[in-house]
């Protein structure tokens, strides 16, 4: 169904590195021939779409290990974009926070437009984000939905486990957390996250 729906558009395959080796030839066939048969169907269906694939795995290493097909790797590797983890591009955090707050506000326009205080933004900058953008999104959406005011305070953020960040600890010691916050970072860069209509 997704291939048919993507006809004429873009099909996004997330976590392509997790695709079972037994399914990889089928995907390769679809990418090469631009056609497929529905489950239980006999009729061949054409689908002309661009394919974007994402993974956090090293596909080249997987090819060498025999867990990812080399032909599929080269079929997908037309244009590669390496996106560093969030901890290596912290300047993206304010833009991502603004985007996630806007999504929350658009889904619940009866709620006040939210912003983050400077201390809350500093807290986001001091965390290592092992879960990358997905983890940041969850933190912001949770805080926005539980917030009772118009500003999300440092105390409203639940990062890395219940109250562990404020103590400079991490759950099971697995996630490194910077214990020295970047004092005044948000204010210094003029970050103010407000959601408003254009």
C-alpha cells in the first residue's frame, strides 16, 4: 500500500539497516524494476517514486559482515547525506524545539503558545542526547503537554530519567551528561522560543 501511495512522490524508508536480509532482494527488485505485486495478488503494479532511506548503522560495515546486500547498498547510495548526532550540532536545538512546540500548539490550539525559559534551554544544551532528535522531541512534547503555564521551565523537563539530570546522573550510568551547564548560553545567543502565527 505504501509503495502505491508514494507513486509520483517520495517513499521514506526509515532504519533501512534493520531490514532483514531475506527481504532485501525484494526491495532491490522493486527499486530496480519500479514494480511489485501486492501480497496475495497476481497483478503487477507499477510505482514510480523517489526513495529516501535513513539509518543510524554503518551500512558499508554491514556489507562487509554479510548482513546487508552489497547490490542494495549501491542501489541506495546514489546521494549520501551524513547527519551528525544532535550532540555534535547543538545549535540546531532551538530550531528543533521551536518546530516541536509549533506542532504541539497546532494540535491543541486551545492551549497557550509555549516558550522555553533560558534556563530550560541551557539544560537542553547540556545534555548529550543519546536518543538524538527523537529523544528531544519526546522531551519537548511531554513538557508541553504537562505544562500549566505559558513557559516551559527547567523543572518541567524530564531528561534521561526522573530528575537524574539535575543531579548530574544518568540512568544506569549509560548516558553521559555534561554536569557543567553552559551558563547563559540561551540568553547569550538570544534564543526565545515563541509560537506565533506567521
